[in-house]
C-alpha cells in the first residue's frame, strides 16, 4: 500500500496550515506566518493582481513526487480553504505528453494519484476528464462530484479567446448558467465572432457565453500548475484571472525568483530530505575524462559492476546506463557511439536502444521486466517527457554538459531510486556520472550549475552529494561507515589564463584564488570563481566527522516501566497514567466558535479571524450544497464524525460526544442547523481544535505526575537508543551561510542557524570547547533523523546534541527569553533533566547569561566538570 514520505506529509501540513489561516486573515499575513513557523526569513507575498486569492508554490527537487503531492493537495484545499465537499479542479501541465501521462494516472484504478482522490471523494463521486471532454459535465455533477480537468496551459493561454475551444460557445453548457445574472462581470459575453460558428443571431449578442471558461469562472476552481516555472508571464496571469480561481497551487523544482514574477514559495524541500526518504540516489559519483572513449568505456564498466553487485546482493534492480550523444553535426553522433559500444566494447546490439526524434526504440518496451535485454540507452536530446525508469544508474555525456539544455533531464532520470527503497549494497544507493572535461573542478562546476538552476538543488548541499567517482571502489565495504578507507584530500586542477595547469589540494586560500582568477574577466571569471568556491565547499564537507566515517555515540531514550518492562515513553503515554482518557470527561462546549447572522450574511468566528458567507440568491448555484435544508442534526453529526475521527477516541464515544455538542450548539448557544451546516468545515476545524485541547489537558496531568511527582517508573533501556547516522541528515533550507567555519559539526551542512545572535554563540561555544568531540544542530520532526524527548503536547527537539571526548553525551536547549514562556521552559527543563538523570548524560538549558552571570561557554564548562 502506498504511503506518503515524512517530507511529503510535512509539506502537506504546511500547506494545510497556510490555507486554514488564509481563510481567516489576509493571505499575505498567512504567508508570513507560514514562513515564520519554518524559521525562514520572510519574503514579501506577491499578489500578482489576484487580490486575496492564495497563489503559492511548493518547491521540490527533481524526484520529489510533485504529482502525488498535488493529488493529496486537492483534499487539503477542499477542507482548509475551498470548504466544498466536491470542488472543481483545473490541473494544468506544461505539455501534451505530460497531460496524457497525468490523465492516464489519475484515471487508472489503483494508481497512487487516483487512490489519493478516491480516498478523499469516493469512487462514484469523482470525475477525471481531459480538457477536450468537458462537455460531459452535467449540471447535476456540479457540487455532487469532484471534477478534475487535466489540460495544458497553452490551451487557455491566449490574448484572443475566439480561437480556442475552452472559450467557445457550446449549447451543452447552457443548463449551468440558468438563473445567473446576465450582468455578471466575471463572465465573457457572446460577440460577433461567436454568431456564425454557433448558429446564433444578433439577438444573442451580449448574452453570457455558454463556454467551459465561463463555467470555471462561475465555479471558481482550484488550479494546480505542474512545472509552474514555465508559466510566469503577464499573459499567464491574465489567463488565470479570466477563470477566477479560488486558489492557485504551483509545484516545481525551480520556481521563478525574478522581482516582477517571482513565485510565492511556501515550502522548500531539500535534496537531503529526498535522499533520507530513499526517493533519490545520492551522492553522485562524478568522473571526468579527457576523451569521450574513456568516458564511455568507464560508464560501461560502472554499469557492469553495479549489475554484478545487484546479483550478488539479491537486489531486484537491473542497472541501465544513459548516454547523451552529439547531434548529427557533431563528432560523436548516436551512430558513432553505438558502433563504438558494439565493436570496441563488445556490447550486443539487442542491449542498446536508440531514442531520438526519429528513432524511438523504447516505445512499447517495459524496462522493469527482468527479461528486458536493454542495458544501454543512447539519446541526443531529452528522453520522452515523463519517461521514468529508476533502473537508470549511470549518466554519460560526450557533449558539453554546461551548454546542453537536456543534461539535467537525463541526470534527473538517473537520480530516481528504484521502488523508493534503500538498496542492500551502498554502491546501489548512488548515481554515477561520466563527463568529458579537462578536470574535475570544471566538470563539477558544470554539473553543479545544472543541478542548481534546473533541478532544484541548493549550492550548499551539493559538496556532500557530488563526489569524486574514484574516491573508493564500488566493492569497498561501505555498509559500516567506520570501515571505509580514508577519503583522499580534495584536489583539483585549474587552467590558468595563460594556459598553464595548477593543481591544488585542500583549501584554496585568498592568494591562491587570486592567482587562479588572474587575467579572467566577465563570464569566464565568474565560472572560474564558481569552480574555486565549489572546491572549497567540497574540502569543508570532507572535514565533517560524518564524511570521515566517525560514529556519533548513541543516545538512550527515556522509557517508562509497564508490567515490569521498559517501554519507550511517548506523548501518548501521559494519557494513560491512570488508565486512559475520555472526551466525555470534559465539558461539551465549543467556546472558540461563534456565528453571527445579519440579513443574508453569516459571519463565522474562530480564534484568529472570521469568515463571511453570503447566502445564495434565488437561482444561483451555491458553493456549499446544503442551503435548502431537508435534514436533521443526525446527518450533520455523521458528516462531522467522518471529518474529525481520532485514532484514540472510539467511534461510539465520538458519536455520543458529537450528538451532545450539536445539541449544545443548537439548544444552548442558539445556532440554527442551517448556520451550522453552512459553516460545517469551520465547525469541523473548531471541533478538532477542541479535541486537541481536551487531549492536551489529559496528557498534562500524566506529565505532571511522572515528571514532577513520581518518576520512579522512568528509566532507560539498551533496547531504545537513538543513533545519528553518518549519511542521514535531511536538512532543509535555510542552511548556515556565515563566515565563521564550524570545525566540529558532525554533518557538512547546518540547518537553520543564523550567522550571528545568541543561538549562533551557543553553537560557537560548543564548537570551540576542547572537551567537545563533535556536535549536531538537531533537526525538528525529521523522520529517523531527530533526537527528541516527549512532552505532554508533542515532542521536544533540543537545539544541540554533543558528544564529549570522554564518551558522555550532552543535550543543550538554548532559552531565549523572548521565544519561550516560563511554562514551556519548565517542561523542557524537567524532561531534559530527567533524561540526564536516568541516562547518565548531561542536559543544559542554556542562557545568554545565567543567574551567576556566566556566559554560555562558562555554563558548558561548569556542566562538563
């Protein structure tokens, strides 16, 4: 069964929180809040003349699963913002090929994209249509089925609408416009150009045009835009405004960052997160070659070695190599390359497939079939859009990668991890690139350029993910990182302006950098400067203890004794201190929920804002289905039960509680059933908040008992220990970019650390203390990559974890007075000190200055002694 990865759930949660707040407050404020929650430096929200319509972007590197996220995002938007049981979705993709593939997946039973929508709406309440088939939409489908229409932006993006079918008059749409005001300014009217093609007369001039575009404008769809960086022009914005979307969601690896048309990036997933989730193969083992024959030969050898390892380890993968040949005017055409593979390297012809504009030897071939003979694919430009065979492991280009517009697409194919599962042999978890280049520095810079500009990687991530292909053999024992051979010190060759070669090992200092750059100007100087910077970043990455194979001491986790056995202590454990908890133990009320009715307007108030609803005029189709109510409160209770189900509340208890709550709202608070149904999505949100409040109150009692009153049942066990793994640090932006070089941070990059301030000083004190062996900026809520301690309300993720030279482990939480309440700091200190007492470790709630006036370094010194 398909399950979302941790980073995907996190992305959807960020989207959900943003949309919920955008429903209650100005969209720019909701956007700023979302950035603050992610510890990102807030960027201004750009409306692009869409006023208060949310228009945001999710940024995921190549291989991140953008389409599956879009499938789940429909349900998120339905509840959090659209507040419609069955919305209309316009799903736009960049090309017809991708349109066909997306449509096929969304219509195919059992496909993860389809399954996400069916889970949300049901099999019988879902329509997925090509944009050319929209005349099948009947009036009774609107509001009773979720309607997903897949098309290309080019279908809509025109200045003159008269020549496109989506804007054309069609009598099948007439029922949808019954009763709509003829003066509705959102809707395009019949013009002279529409008369003759549709058999209309002059009497129809100025009437509402029965078109699909007008139907969209009337119903205000959710718009999903795949690869949205291709759609940031004024014409695109004008096109989208024409259909009056309720919300626009972009998904891309490389969002527009220009001042005039920049995307509002709501969330950025890093390549390290994809690697941790086994979505992509990293690092890329890059080998440079002086001649194309050597690059091709070694690419073949690499593929053969990988195939042997797959057989020996029993892995169900069949490694494939992708070759990028030159076009017909070049030296190494696909014919030359194929001849070389057959005649010089002994590759059998049936093992090679040619994919060009005229030769499509992969059509109808299932590369995942174990009996498929193809092991080598030669292409000139891009493979067929959407082509995805995760058995591709080796990328070899005989072209200049920097000038190739297709290199990143081919490399993207090589990065995908087979079945999104980590392989048994470490060699099968990497990707391989063989490039024709005079030296490694130039090859790495060219590949870096492609990966940053076109694939969504961050420049600071790449040094650890782009390594020398010959650093250690494919057959080295890399299952145990400590057994790896020492990595050779980073060395690069630079071609000076006078043509001489300069070999550099280790960090390049300023005088050497000046020498390397001397004589270069303009674009050439920038390129050489990039090579120098990337070299130094690779050197620094190799100095990180994790890259050297050092092991971080495991940390015991806090446990609780149950039936004479120690079990992991989790937030849920506090709920069962005295046998369990029940919703019915708390007053049945909803104090944060309020409805005020004025004329034909409902105003619904929640904590943080309110939403106004205008009741539908006669003949107008409402967004919500239940205006004319012919139901009783039982129907509402059943709907609420589906929306607010909780794993730790039994169905019978939930129904009983909801019946009492609806009765309280109608009989005690005086809300009409119509008002409650009209605002049912906000009501469900308020109920979820109330349940969370009750649960937290129950957990706080258990937390108080075990942490402050009786800790005799707490302890640690060898069974439950957390280990920081050398190759698992799924950091995301923002990364530390300051001038100070941390020498003891366990991983090559540091997440979310500013280049100054009190937290920076805390990290600096750890880095400089002689007793600290290495330390880690702890990640928050990262799958299998965060050390955490249980609080009554979720988990506590300490800021820093350190290991001392004497083997002791240290947990440090920095307390900024302006950031935390006294209660919050008290709970964290209690659980941290209890962990230290039980485990023999050390815990410090660090302050800029403690009560004795000691600074952070002095506080650490006192703790260590």
